[in-house]
């Protein structure tokens, strides 16, 4: 039996079995046993030295450029290691002197093969387990909105403030950011419209500001502060002077507060007051909310209840059967995707405008989602 015949016809298992059968026959000569042992020894040496042509040539074989033969021989590397462990790599004279070498060594070889397969299976399971755990950790991080650092706010600046509406804040519902009923959206009456400069094409929607009345006899004693959320725009009034009625004209920084918010820092009869303001972290309860509008080929999403810096720079959506689809900024706090996503559960990737932090809201909406509904996620910025 030739070396290439063994390589083509089977594995070392097969060769070992043939050796065992040969050695078990009555009248088996030591010459025949020695021949098999030499073949195995040469197969080990072939791999170790890579002197393929020389070793084969010494036995009277020729590969004739057949790369399949070479692949077959090199494919037995792991089995050769097991033959080494079963002591076949000993002095060939000693091997020939054994009465039944393969019967003695085959169990050791078989145990080695089994042990190797068990260890390989264990490693594959460990790798799969580690991979699964990593996916779980990443998913949980996305669900709870883990971000690299909490938003710390900004410096104090000067501006002015007025108010609109009455004590019920009915007139302030809705607004350019698209939050709709502010009570249902979680913002309540602690809100403000921003002048054009502060509104920043809607990227300031959801930002939180701490405001206090300064340098006015109408300020409450001790200049108490209040926190409001940007939910609307105060449009410019080009027909009036910026210092006399055109309070929201560029480049003025101005807050048009709800009356309840204004009354927390000053006497409402003042009409307009000078203020100091600064950005602060938005403290929200629960995860980000997504209000859906649109149709089967156009998804419009209003993003609400955003914590941390409160704002969104970019957004992407992923259906359960799609890759990530970048959404474009529509207006205010709304983002849109021109894709057919019906019948798929939806996940969102959101990046803050201020901090550039990114979080994932996995499976925020079920496959049965529909326009006009609001869906709550478990993710939020800190």
C-alpha cells in the first residue's frame, strides 16, 4: 500500500485500522508490520521537513505536479500529532520488534483523536458563548442608553424673555418641534419658544435651559431659576425694531416662555425681562419616545423625551429585514426615511447634536406599528 494511496483513500484512522487488521492475521510478518510503521513515520516526516519530493521519491513514488496529492498529505497534520503521542515516532527497530504494535498503540491513538475532537468542540462552544455574551452586552447597553459621559451643561449667557398664552398654557401646545400635546409628550408647561438664532433650524428642539431673571425690579427676590424645554420657535417680526417689539429678530437671543414658566422667575406684568440662561442636562423619565407619521413608503418620526443634551443630530432606522437606513432631518424634532418598512420591527440609532454621543433603541416599535402611534423605547441619553 503506497503513501499516496493512503492519502487519497482515507484518513490515518483508516491506515491504523488496516495495520491492526494486518497485525492480527495469522502469520503476519514483522516485515509487513515494519512497512506500515515506516509509511507512517515518513508521513510525519513529510509534514515536518516539507521535503515532499525527496521523501516520496525515495519510496519510488512521483507526484508529477499533482497538487491534490500534496493537499491530501498536508491535510493529515493533526492526525500525525496523535500518532506521535501514541509513540509511533520511536526507533523503527524497536517498532519492528513489537509483536503486535498496532494493537498496542491503536487505543492510545484513538483516545488522542477523541480528546482532540472534544477539545475542539469545547473551544468552538466557548467561542460561540463568548460571541453571544458580547452581543447581549452590546444590546443591553443600547437598550439602557449607555453613553460615554453625562452631559454637564454650558456656561451662563445673557438674553431676554417674554411669555405667551395664559396660565393654562393651552396656546403653547403643539409648536414647531412637532411634539403635539406637550402634556402627553412629557414636557408639560415648562417650555419655551426660541428666537431664530437659538432655534438653530430645529436642532435645538428638546434642549433644556436654566433661566433666571436678573437686573430688573420685576425679578422675584433671590432671582430663583427655572428649567424649560425648547419646543417651539419665536419667529422674527421684521416690522418692528429688535429692541422694541421685534424681540426674536436675529441676532437676538430671546426666550418666549409659557406664562406658568415666566411666573416662576418674575412678575408677569413686566412683559419683558433681562435674563441669564445656560444649557443644562435634561432629566427625563423612561426612554426616548417615537411618534410615527407617514405611509407605506415614507416614515416620518418625531423624537421626544430625549435625555442628556436633549437634542438629536442624526438618526437612522433599521427594520428587522433591512440594514441601517440613514434618515434625513425634516424639521424640528422630526426625521424621515423614504423606505418601505411595514411589517418589520424597527430599531433606531441616534446621535446627539451637542455631545455627538450615539445610542441604540433596539426594537423600539413592533412589526405591527402604524402611523399616528407613539412608541416608547428603553434607551436614552444621560
